[in-house]
C-alpha cells in the first residue's frame, strides 16, 4: 500500500494538477497549514484525508506529521507544486513490488522549472530527492532544509526526464523574493540561536561563493540568462540571511576599514577570475588562447 503525503498552504494554483497525478496511489494524506484560498475546496474533490497543522513557514514539521498519519507501508512524498508523470508513477508501482527487503528508500530525480524553463545546470538537475520509502525508514528534522535521517539501504533512480518529479518552482520574480524573505528569516534565526557571530565579511564571501558555485562550478551559464538570474538570486539570498543575522544582533555598529575593503575586493576578483578562466578552458579554442587562459587561471589561483 502506498500513501502519498502532501503539505499545503494557499496552493489553489497547483493542487489540482498535483492531485490529478496521484489518483493511482492507495491513500492521499494532505496536511494543510491554514490555507485561506480554495486549496481545501479543490482537494475535497479527490479522495484525500485532510489534516490541519500549525503554520511553520517551511515543510519539515508538517511532513513528519503527515507521515505519522499515513496507513501505507510505503510513503511517497510530493510537494503541492509538483506532479508525477505517468512513467514515474508506473515505475514507483514496480518498486513497491520488488521483493528485495534491503532497499528501504529511493532518491528520485527532480525536474525544476524556474521562470518557465527547465534548469539543467547550476545544481538544479538531477536534484535527487528522497521521496519514496518504507514507512519508518526516513524522518526529517524540524529544522529548515535539513537532509533527512535514513535507515537501511537507499537506491538512486536514473536521471532520466521520464523518471523525474516535475517541480514548478518559481513562475515570477516576486515568488522567488517572497520565499527568500521567508526562508532567510528562519535561517538567520537558526544561526543566531547557534551562536553564529556576525562579521562584515559574511556580507561578501558567502554571497560571492554561492554565485561562483552556481554560475561557474555548476555551469549555470549553460542555462543562459535564466542561469545567470537564478545564480544572482541565490547569492542575494545568502546576503539577506547574513543581513538578518546582523539585525538579530541589534544592528551593532562597526567601522568599515578601506584597506580591508581593498583586500576583500582583490580576493573576490581572484575567485571570480579563477573560475571564469577555468570554464573558458573547457571551450574549444586555439592553443595560444588556451595557454593564455591557463596562465591567467594560475595567476588567480
């Protein structure tokens, strides 16, 4: 028996598409965190068991709550802004009937659609997520964006489009900024409670490192303007987290020394240039240009 577990909060634009892709499961557990739109009205058209949960601003507590209410011996986790293609649904049914008792959970690839485009780089693909497991083998902590605790042996499905959850992530810049605002408050509070000390350098290096990782190391530039925009937004998210940590530290005053700004600027430039030249070396060019990129990369290493 498979139980699908979903959490919702004002998901009227997504929930019909989501639930219509789950009509094949044995049970649907929907945990709602106080929706004020038509989410529950739409969900009532499907065979769902609906439970209420206090609003937390992030999914993990509601997800654990829903798992506890499920009757199935296999749990399928799916978010309200996701859907399962039929090919993946068929595969999951096959996995349920495999007699191998050693496999307790599966990592499923996820196809993230951001601003209308499937992002295939910058860490957004194949984006394997633990979403199908035997009940009792996977639990989430109550902190935001934590890796779940697993028991037993896991298996990863192939990163093929037909076996991927489709995630309609962000359709507008406003949605992205709203989520940055909500999640950054939670993350800053966690840092503060864990005695993370704010320093001005936190406003420079974490955002820069996030952009470099997404755009260069994870090849976000191959997604074109979408990759650049999302890499910048991810970097901005890091900046806001540490600004909010400063806010929780009562906006204490500290002088900004120009010589330190100068040193940081040089370091940032070297980081950026190293990865720029590193990626340029991957492109087919003449031997002289390739030698030039190698020398410049070395000088910035």
